[in-house]
C-alpha cells in the first residue's frame, strides 16, 4: 500500500521539482493513516519523521513495522541506507525534550534553494534547518526588499535573512534567543558570501523585550514566525501565540516605516487572528498564495501580510 502510494507521488512530484529547479521538497505527509510519517528529500538524502500516534503494536511488532517501512522507502527512492535519516517522536514528560536526537554527530551538509546555499542537519536537531513550507514566502520577501531595512524575528537559521540579503536589502537584522541557531544563521551568510558586518546584524535577544527598545520607523519589512508556545527560562515572559499575537503584531507595526510590511506566520492550526485589535486596516491572508506545490492540501500553518 505504501509502496504504491510513494511510487505514484514520487513520479509526479519529482518531475515538478525538477521543472522548478528544486532539490529539497516534501514527498509524503501522512497520506495513509496506516503510515503516520512525513518524508522529505534533501538532494540525495531522505528525512523521515514519525508522527506521534496511538497504535496497538508491541515493541517487537513496532520495530518490525518501522524496519519494513524504511525498506519500502529505500526501494522506491533508490537510496542507500546511510542517506536515510529517521526522527522518531517519543512520549516523554513535559520536562524533557519532545524529540530524541538520533545521535550527536553535528553532521551538516549544504543544499541549494533558488540559487542560495543552506546548511542542513538531519540528525542532531529538532528540525532540519530549512522550513520547506516557506519556500514561496521567502521568494516574496526577496522580490521586494531591495534597499529596504529588513528585520527577521525568531529568525531560526536565518533563511529569510539570506533571501533578503540576496535581494539587495539595505539592512538585514536577524534576532533569536538561541545562540546555536544564530550561529547557524551566520554560517548560512558565510557560505553565501554575505559578509558586510554593517548591513548584516545578528542579535541574541528575547524578541518580546527587544521590540520594546526599537524606535519607530526603523524597518521597512519585518518577518515574524514565532513559536506557538515558549516557556524558555531565558524569556522574561511565557509566550502563547494566540494570547500574545496582538501585542507582538502591534509592537512590530510601531517600528515599521509608513506603508511598511509585516509577514506574520504561525504553525498553530487553531489560530484565529484578532483583526479588531490590530492597528492596521490592511490585513491579507496569504496562506494559499504562499503554499508551495509540495504542501498543497497539507499545509498546517497560517500566513498574513499586514501593512502599516
């Protein structure tokens, strides 16, 4: 059943990707209830992440199911075992990490997207280093940021920042609370040979507090993709995106230049934008417009363009 599904999807999607010059894309996302996994391709490497789901299998039966599933995936995609990476989601108590690391080899490699280079790690971190579902959104930002001042909040590994730099932005500021991800973002700039220390800034800060200290009319474009929840001990406040999005968005609008733009995104599937309390009359849902070909019908995030 899985083999038939993968053969059909791979034949169709690989042609689409090749036509668009894309080597990193999502192939399968829980298409069949019996196989609650996600499969992404990063050049010649396969990344498999398993959704946490209830099943009545014993440990032995589960191990056999997983082994046979991987055999099918390798067969259809014709990849060697060393190029298959698996991220299993485990039930853990709330004090521990939701995901177990496969190992800790710090195994990075480089991929290209739209002619830009990005460092990817499929073994050591919660995510791979590149959110494939924002491929189109990155291109939208790139297309309109020439000579603009761009602020990337909760920047993660800085993919939006790299696109902004390639679009000849006059200033690119990347802000994140994680020193690990900020270093990763800086490395992404290095491999793309963006080295202007005056134009490209990397700020280690709590975004909620950082916004309070920025003067009005400081930026023309802001990208903000916050976590759904965050209770990091390094944050002064607990973040709940449904509760706090109005304050966050209005703080961003306050620092934007006249007619400035905010690209706001969230992965909270039950999210409801409180338009009545947002200080803007130009709010556009661009979720559909920013959905890449490999996420059609399967996108689990929202995206809005909010203008000052």
